[in-house]
């Protein structure tokens, strides 16, 4: 075995967890670091059973990884779009880990974006009886509550915007943000006076950093924050941090046109993510959040 990289958890523990799940012997061949984003660390594990992608963090992140695994399974079950197949989760003393199939990734091309637009529309056609999900999960590193709720406006007001505003207050962001936020919370139902979306299965954290193309150019989505909600929330986030290519939006709208009110609600949905960035990364997002709330209040 050649180990050029030594992660802060036992690779043998990970290999044993894979072996138990696959019901076969797993011999480690090599371990190499892989970019894991700003929340988790990651490494690639080559073994006699193939390549695996391993994400790891503190031991108290075990529930987070179990929720992510369940989310990937829910997305995969739709057969709408490819996701990395979850293999197993586990813990090793001070660490928790999630093992996924290793998918070689490359940038999306125009044809890949077109396929993704149609695939996302198919994913959003998977409906539930209520908004939310069967468990809470995370968005970035922030807890994301998903209690079953019958009314979308109430779910978005309480479980998304109010939740983030409460966290922001606890982080010291009071004053103007909270006074504006209180006004907006009272106005949320006005954005849905003529629009009643069904509960669609969402990726939940669909920005350009969480999509790529697989070996055959097929779109791959990963790092989800799954729940059932308004499909517009997924589309809105694709426009927040740089946006996807125009062919993606054209393909999506051809498969399932958006309501004319999306242009205004897009800001309402992306406010959630800006508030989350405020809570995760600090005051650089405060002015943007306040500006977005003022803009939304001008629409009510």
C-alpha cells in the first residue's frame, strides 16, 4: 500500500465500513487528498473494490453525513439526474465520515447544461403530500429544519427566513436587519396570493459549485440539502452565485415553464442563502441581506 497522504482518521476503519456494506474484502491500495470544500475535508481511496470519495469532519457531524446520504439516495431514486452513489457512513474516535462512489468530474458543456435543465424539471416533478422532509439536515454547516408543513408560505417564513434571522440575531446581527426582517416575515404570504406551488423534491443547495459533468458528459449534482419545496427555490439559487448557462434555463422552461411571478420570488428565495452566508462567513453579507429585504418590501 502506498499512502502519500495521511487523513486525520483511520483509513482502515473506513475500509472496514466499506467492506461491511459491500460484503466483500476491501484492500487499500492508495490514499490521496481531494478538495472537499469549505466545510469538510476529503480524500480519494483506491482499493481492491474500486475508487471511493471520502468526506470527513468532527465526530459530532455524523448526523449531518447520514442526512446527506439519505438526500443523495432520495435524488438517485428518481432516476432524473446522476448523483454520487452513497456507500456508507461511520465514525472513528474524533471523526465522522461519508463514503461515496468516486465520480471523475469535469466542467459542464452547453449540451450537459441542456440535459441538466431537462433533468432538473423531471426531478421537480417528484412530489410529496407536504413541504419539508422526513428529517432535518444542513445547508452548508447550518442546521436546516424540515418539519412537515401544509402551506408553503408558512414553511418558507418560519423554517427558512425566520430560522436564519434568529441565528443572525444570536450572532450579533440585530438592529436594522431584524427590524426589516420582522416586516418581511409578516409580508411573506403576499408573495403567494396568486401562486400555489406543489411540494417538489429539491436539491436545496443548487449552485455552480455543486454541479459538474461525469465521464460521459452527463450532469452530476452533489452536496444536497434535500427537502420538498417550491421548485423555484432551486432555480433561484442557480442564479445567485454566477448563474448557469442560458441553455440550462431554456431547457428547463421548455420542459416546465416558470410562473411570471418568479422574477420577484427569486429574491425571496435567495435571501435565505445570503442570510446563511452571513451566519457562516460574517458581516460581508450584511449589506446585501438588508438591501434584498428592502427590495422585497417594496414589492408588497
